[in-house]
């Protein structure tokens, strides 16, 4: 299709595409393979946040997810964060809970960190377990991951 589709050619050459072009491309691909959907791609690649164009770029070999599924990337990042944080009671459990929350919901807002299920580990949630500096590191990490 890349040899005959001007939108795919545009993506392949590194040019930006409009939302309208993305919709046209999605419709064309859906007509070719109606069983392939964005939800199916997200499940197959285990990357809940990727957009349609990201999958197209990945399939064309332009953008790689780094060989890591989103869940493995999240696991690797929280493990790395674990290694930089001094162990205190409950903080490793909190990081595991954080990772599972993000995997399940595909999203995280700052307010979630002081609500259930995080208050099950400490009544104040993240504030009761980590220092302000560590909280900022965790928030920075989660923002980066959710933007990926």
C-alpha cells in the first residue's frame, strides 16, 4: 500500500499528517482489513496509549516502541525508580500499586495518588510515604510514561 497511498507515503517521508488524513487512512485500512482496529493493535502490541499514527509508523519501521511493550516499559521504569528511592515501610508496595493502577486504568492524575487504592497503604496516600522530592520524581516518571 505504501507505493500507492499518498498518506502512507507522506508518513513514510516524515511529513506531518492532519487528523482528516489520519481518518481517511484509517477508513482505507479498515476497508482492506475490517477486523484490524486500534483496540486490537493496542492489545497486540500491549501499548494502551499509542495512537493510530504511532502504530502505522511502527509497522512502517519509522518509529519503534523500543522492542518493549508499554507494560514492560512501565515495569522497567518503576523498578529503576525503586532503586533510587530509599526503602521505608510501604514504599515498594506503593510503587507496585502505582504500576498496576496505570496498567489497569491507562491514566494517572495527581489527585489519584491521595485517593483509594493508594490510601490503603497510608491514609495520606503518596504524601505519607514519600518525600516531596521523591513525589516529584514519581510524577515526572508517570508523566513521561503516559506521554509515550
